[in-house]
């Protein structure tokens, strides 16, 4: 059995994935890197709300960013996240 700390960290990971807006953001980013304003436009939400969700995803190391001038471009942090996302869809569509 994994240690309590590992189980707690995994539980937090799945809690973060348990939000529809964050899932939508991850879905968009699994297809291409996007700027905050692009994500906001695609999801028909304001940039402030998207930035808040991206901050949570960044803190959980699910997304990363790079700054281009005054804009910030976000992408999925690594292939593990894409695989988890893809496997989740496979599971629910079986």
C-alpha cells in the first residue's frame, strides 16, 4: 500500500480534475497550445475566470506556460497528462 502522503497527493490530483471548466481547458490544451484570451473565447468565459482555473492547473503541474511579450501561452505539462486525459475518455466511451 502506498504511503498516506502519496495517497493524499493522488486524491488532490483527482479532485483538481473533478471540475468541468478545468476539464474543458485541459481538453483544449490537449489539442494545441493556447493563450488565455483564446481559451476564454473558445469557452465563452471571461479571462479572469480562465486565469483562475489555469493557476490551479499550473500549481498542480498539469499545465505549463511561456510568456510572449504581455501574453501567456499555456500547454499541457507533459505526456502523462495527455495519457490520463485520453484514457479517461476511453474508459467512459467503452
